[in-house]
C-alpha cells in the first residue's frame, strides 16, 4: 500500500526470487573478477604462513578483502597488486555492502516500515472520500472536489494501474494499488468510516461489483457510480448505489437544450463546476428557515427541495413552507464571485 507523505515507489515487475537472484549473481560476478585478477597477479601477494599462494589462498584472500579489511596473513606486496586492491577491490567492497543493505531494506525494513505507516494512517482514517478508479472521470471528480475546498489528503484512491496511482499520489491523495472489488482492500481503506464512495472503474460490470462490495460492508454509505450503458442504471441502483450517473444520457440532455438556447449548456456546465460564477449546492434546511417558503432563503436561489424522498420544485405547493428534515437545493455565487461583489460594494460605500 502506497501512502502519503513520502516518495511513491512503484512496485517492481520482477518476482522476489529473481530480484534477490540478480543481486547474488552480481556479487558472485564481482567476486569471480577479483579472484581472476588476484590469481593472475599472485606473484604480487605474500603468504606469511607458508610463503606459497595457492588458488585456495586466492579465494580466501579475495573473500576476506571484499567482506572485511583482511587479517594480514596474506598481503599484497607488489605495486600492481596494491593498486588493484585500492582502485578495484575497495569499490567492489563498498558496492557489495550497499547491495546487501539495499536488499535488506527492500525485503525486510521497507515492508515493515510500510506496514507501520499504513497502520498509523488507518488509525486516523475517518470522514474520507474513497475514489475507486482514477481514470479520466475519477481524476476530474477529485480535481473538482479539491477546487471546492476538500483537502487532497481526504481522498483515498484505489486503482489497479500503477500510472493512475502515481498521478493520484502526485495530487496529494492517499493511494492504494489493488482491486476495489475485494472485501479485504475495502476494509483496509476503512470503508465503514468513509464519508462517501465514488466509483468510476471504467467498466459497468466492475463498477457494479465494487458498489455491491462496498454496500454490504457499509450499509449507510453514500455511493455515487458512473455507468456507460443505460441498461446498467437499474443494476447499479440494485447493487446499492445512492446516485447513478450516465454521462451519455446527460450529454444528450445538453445537446437537446442547446437546440432551444445557445447558452443553456454553458450555464449548466457553470452550475456543475466550482470554477464558474455560480454553483449548485445541497444542504439541510436551517432552523431559522423552518416555516418559510423556499423562495425566502437568504443564502442563494432555492430551486428544489427534497422531502421524504420526494423532489419538489420552487413552484410546487410544498415549497411554500419549509419543514424540519427538508433538503434544500440552491444556486449560490461561488466564493470568488462573492469576493468580487463584496469588493465592489466596499468601493461603492467608500
């Protein structure tokens, strides 16, 4: 599991046994090189024990020289032997030590460290938004939510693609590379403590299966799913999706609207984005608004209310009186526009 903060490390495509094997092969190759040169230059070595340098002595001397500083029983006496030990054997010794340290870090220390970091983050993981699928749609959803003020560290991105994980990590999200349809992975990202789940897996069947997995683990979790095929909207809702979005159908609505007004599509896009002049928001009715009509709210332009699962427009009779438990959908000015208007008002007042 890759977790922020820290530099993202992409998992090697080599199996563990092969990754260790090439390190061992590299050490043996360097050892063979040193043994060969020492054997050729054996006249430049002196054995203080018996005065004779055998091939076994060469293997012993080379191994001791590479792994330690030597015991002094066999020493280089010629200039060429000393130069070889100083310029070649010493760098080999450093390389071998670093290679073994790197192996120990990758296969022992790093995994222990990652597990510890994962435990720490999981312990404090609550009220987050899980993004299952960080393709074009998932990444745009994260960008939009960040633009609306949600901190990047509030997102936990799940994707099987390493490149997608790298992009999400670069945005500051907590990331995990894996299969979002698995119960174990959903439990690792603390799906039961999440604020919401956005499913954009790229395939309708996968998205529906992810929704089903999350729903049985978190019965009350708000789940938003994007499907490409209109026929899959019902299965997605049956799997437990709270909101099902079909971009193809929505695009058709925009195209139809553009035929009767050239500015309608632009305004709808403005409403959906936090970067526009106005934004569409949803909130619970406030205590001071109870008993008032929807048109009387002071925070924005009320366009719809939700009551007991039913939707009512501002023109319906139900909108004449707001009740406790209602949900208000309103059009509000974006923060940047409010600042502009406030500044203009201050200038007029001055």
